């Protein structure tokens, strides 16, 4: 068994080298075969293995004209600080693959700064997909702070809290929010937010140099429903009284303003403030989220956006 394991490790080493030669150094498969001393067919298989084993991650840097035009139009319409539009897959217009790479690229740009930064981050599927695309980095100068907890009232947690995963990948100090998503009452929230560790985390979030959040719709398929924080009946009731979307569990209406009362009285997340002067980057795609993204942009709950072509076109046509 040890021999087999060694052989597998050696094979992956060869695959990684072949992948680097092909995607980074720009070698042809004939050149790779010559440099590695293998046949052309073996070189082709090694390059394929590098991709299938995720040893190589490819980013397309060509500035696609249509995407750039959509970025310009969105930036002008919503006065965005940051905007990235990636190509859509016609067969999967809600796919996160492209925006995950774009989100990771924007995160990496901040992480590469030698100047210490505070990076605030929400939770959810889109953000986790972005973090999975981050390369391994060494960034002890930065601090990563969570905007919300991921615990339910019984102490169980969802799989989509990304701060620890991100901190492990980039070796940065991290500050998870030690609270449930919702508490029992506004009074309990005030009490918990007054605790020194929580107060310190909230203060870090307030000072963030850049913030990354997901944007959720409010219907039966809302992330809050799928993760078990809100029932389908509660989601329907919230929608009936005007809730169009949520960011870090704060709910808001069509005008992009937070709605007083409702579940916002019990949300333990860091305050969601409009018109901040640092980038608050919403990462979201899909027809189901267009209304909630549009409202968040209108109310300046987010002032930056990473999305795909299909979603961008629907936003501009509203």
C-alpha cells in the first residue's frame, strides 16, 4: 500500500508540473513531452489529470467586450465602487463558477496588500465558492472578521460559515462571531452585543476596509429557509409584508431600506449600514435574486457587485 501511495504522489507531482508548463509557461504538449521525457499522449493525460485533480485553477483574463460594457452600464447606473461581470453559461445561468473566480480575484487583490487590512465577510454558498478558489497565501498582516454567526438556537451550525476556511487558506488572524444568527429578543441582542468579545468584533466590522456579502431573496427557496433559520410559512409572511431580500440575515424592502421590527429585532449580525465609504461587495447571480440585488443597490446596502452577464442584463432592464 505504501508503494502505491508513493506512486500516486509521484504521478500527481508529474501532473502538477505538466499543468504548470501548459497553463502558466505556455508550452505545447510536444514541448511538455520532451521536457518531462514522456510521450505526447502521456503529456496530454498529465495535463488532464492536473485539471481533474484541481491542481491547476485557470482564470480567463481576456477582457470580454460585452462583460465590460455591462460593467460600465451598471457602474454608471448604480454609482458602484467595484463591478465585475463574468460570462454566463447559457445552460446554467445561475452557475457560481465564474463569479467564484471573480470574487476570489477581488479578495486576492486585497489580501496581496502589504498594508494591514480588515476584511469583513458574510456567509453563504456564493462566498464559500469564492473562498474555495483562493490560492494558499501568507497574510498575517490582515484581520478577517465575520459579520454574523452561523449557529441556530440549539447550537448546531450550517456548513456555509466561511471565515475559518478563508483564514486557513491565507494564514490571517480571524474573528468569528460567537453568536447565533437570531436571538430570542431585542433585549437579549443588546445584552450579547455588550459583551466585550462581541463588542470588539462589531467594532472591527465597523472599521472594515472591504466587505464581502451574499445577497438573498425572500421566498420559499431563500437561504434562510434552506438553512433552517426561517420556516417556509415565515418566509411567505415576510414576503407578504414587503420583504424582498436579505443580507447577513437583515431583511429589507423594495426600496432597499431595512424594515423595522419583524425578524430584524432579533438579528444578531453586525449592523447593515447604507452609504458606507468602503467597498461593500455583493456577490450574487440568478433570476430569483434580481429583485433583491436591485433593491440592495438602490438602497446602497451594497455599493459594489460581482455577478454574471444574464443577471446584469436583467438588472439593467428593470
